[in-house]
C-alpha cells in the first residue's frame, strides 16, 4: 500500500518524482477546494465546468467541497493557509496552455493517468524547478527548517510553502530532509 511521501516513478520520465498522487493532493486539502470550479478559460476561449469528472473514479469518498467549491476557503487546505495566485495571472504569464486550461494539476492528472504530450518537457521542468531535489520551494522549506532548528515534519515552519509544495504533488520526507541537510553540512566544510 502506498503512503504519501513514497516517490511515484514514471519509467519514461525518471526525473519527475512527485510523492503525492492527484487524489492525495485533493484529499489532503488543496486550492481552498476551488481548483475544479467552473471557469472561463481565456486560453481555450470557453466556459468550463465539471472537468474533474474526467477522473471521477479518483474522487470516490471525497467531499465535493474539496474539489469544486465556488469560493476559496483556506480552512479546506491541509495547512489552513491561503497560497497561490489567480487563474488570470497564470494565463497572462503563459503558464497555462489550451490542452490543460486548468493548469499544472490538470496536466499532472492526465499525465498520471497515462497521457503523454508535447507539453510534458515544459511541465516536468516547472515541477523540478519548484519541488524537485533542487527546486526553489523545496530548498526554501529545508533552509527554513534548518534555520529554526526544527524537524522535517514541524508543520508550524513555513505552512504556506508546505501548502504550495502539496499543490505540486510533493511533501517533504525525513529522507529528503536528511539528504539535503547532510549535503548542506558537507558543502559548509569545503
């Protein structure tokens, strides 16, 4: 039985190693329950709703408020914090493309389910830059924990960063924290 924190491996993309499934991202509380809400997508030039039903078998037993709420509620998030930006901003930055008008998590859901597309290199690169072993948010969290003398699972340290990482399918593990901490310690000796 898999647990959150167990690396998910993709044979064709070995460098992409999230440790949360799409279901886990939502069941743990993400996006204030607001991710799959009805939207107008300017990249697809259409109104969208019920897009989460493509993955309907994943959501069995989940409260609909974790998926399609019409209002963002930080209390639905695992860490009870607000994080993220608007769909408009993501579209303006060019981070969302027509094939996945809800963004990275929609891409991840489809990738996890087996779809491969021309957008995979870009999306994997974005994940690595954010949550991969050298990812800026992952390393920011590790540095904050070290600075506070805390442990990897002290959720009072950087809850917004932890929530953001969860949105990208990653939760810091003891092993990842220890490996990064040891690497930082060794580099300080040089």
